[in-house]
């Protein structure tokens, strides 16, 4: 009986079962079983966001912070092996109705234009690569963070994608009130960033989250591992709203490090998530 429940949950992820309130073709969990499709099964925030869909990723734009609160995409084995040359130019995102950040906002700020959806995950096509350089996909990051522990985490996710893809990846900053900002457009400088990786092919399906402070670190990645529930608590975002509540609880309340290469030392229980107290926000209940 237990294995039957796992198989049913896997069917949810592969889009064989319909998701309440959505058209069959709109299920991100279905698209996560495809190799070349962008995400359309979107997280739900307790704050208003402008949802923008690019060719290979989607984002929820937070105008008060002038950046995305989340970026969501599918990473397949094929996409992990892309050979498109990394871009060097950054572009305003004309899809943002209120206008995105620009070069001027970051100039002489001391912060890197940190990718949320990494260029390395978008190297499978020229279009995907270019769109990864939209300012809607950027967030101000401390250089030693962006080029250090954050880059290491991005590389680790690609390693998992090569072995276990397709994966669902959701990433973004923790946007709270009264953050410092840069530029004339007042681009908020987050204190924390998160990344969530879901493997729908595991039996049972598995998820792992990471919560990292925007600073240099020499720690091992497993020290930043948290549950999806923990990230929901600090962001006010519901990351898998299309799944039934019981299935969400199974996936979001625990991390089993044995399913994730390099994470064997992760020890997290639903009762003791690793939470940064200074960035907690209230999470409101959403109607499924």
C-alpha cells in the first residue's frame, strides 16, 4: 500500500494525474518530465508578484524590491551538457511592466549581478543563455558569495541534474522589509538566498532546500541544507501549491541526504528545521 502511494505521487509529478485548477498542459510537474520545456506550474506568494514566463524559465517579479522573488525552471540531463558560450552583456527585461533594473543600478555598487537561474543551467541554447542575462534574473550579491559558495551550489545542482534529471529548481532571494538598496531604481540587497531542488523520479520523490547568507563562506554545502517547509516559513511562498496537502507534507517536511550525492551528512527533522531568525516572515495559508 505504501509503495502504491509513492507511485501515485510520482504520477502527480509526471503530470499523468490532473492538478486541480489548472489545464493539463500547465502542470510544471508534468513539464519536469520533459527535457526542453519551461516551467508553468508556479509558486504562490503571500505578496503580489508579476509572473513572467520566458522561453525556459518563469519568475515572480517583486516590484518593491526590483527583482524576482522566485525563479523556476526544469533542468534535464541534456540541458546540463549544453555548450552555448556564456554571455557577457546584461539586458533590461522589457517583459516587466514596471521596468526592471538596469546597468546603472549596479555600476560602482560593489555588488555582483548575481544570477538566480544560472547561466550554466541555460547553456543548451542561445535564447536560453541570452534570457538568463535579463536584469529580472539578477540580484545584488556580495562578490565572494556569488563567486564562492553560491557558484559551488549551482555546480552541485548541475551534477545532480546530470545523474538524476530532470529536476525542478526554484531559487531566489529572501525579500523582507527595510533591506538596503542600490541604484536609482532602488534594487534591494537581500541578506539571504534560497534554492530548492526536487527530484520527482526518486521513490519516494525527494526535495532538498538550501538557505545561505549573502556573504563569503568556507562551510560545506550540507551545512546550509534545510527543508522546503523552512524556506516557505522565511519567504511566505508556497512552492508546490498544486500538490495535495498530504503529498506536500511528505516532500517538504524532511530532507533525506542519502538521495543527494554529497549530502550524506545532512541531518534534518521536521521538528528542528535550520532557520535564520532574522529573516522570518509570516506565511499565510493558501487555498489549493
